[in-house]
């Protein structure tokens, strides 16, 4: 059992997501081990029609290139359609060129470029 504080925080966040009506996490397992996961949710804001968004996609580095990420994205697309969403969005850091190619190979296209500003509160 992992008792590291970071693991406990992650477990708490996962529990909150499991109980959230507009978010889901799907995992890919191989041989009893998690080799990938995707988090998808409905993004609702005042200035646009609600849409689904991939909030995170991680595939174990040793398992990349085997279709796990593609399978998880396809599952997220189905999840979005099941909820009546007409659009699925994903955001990725501008320096992650391999990630950009991955999403483009799945039919995603760049719709805008933006900067993200954070401030501790």
C-alpha cells in the first residue's frame, strides 16, 4: 500500500471524479497493471455551447505505440456522444510535437492557440 502524501491526494481526487456526474476516468490494463488512463468531462461555460474535453491522457512509456492511447480516445469520443456532446476538445503543451501528431492522426485539428496564466490564491 502506498502511503505517500501525493498518492493520498491523487486517491482523493479520483474518488471525487468517480462521484462527479459530468466527468469520467477510463483505464487500460494489461496483465493486471494499469498501463494508461484518460479523464474526460463536460466543459460548461457561459460563452460557449457545452462540449466534452479530455483533461488528461497518460500511457505508460513502455506501452506507447500499441494503440492504447487511440483506444482510450475512442472511448472518450463514445462517452461524449452518449452525453449529446457535438465536440471533443483536448489541450496540449505547444512543445509536445509528438502529442500533436498523435491527436491529428485521430482527426483532431488545431482550433486556436492561447496562453495560460496561473496565480496562487
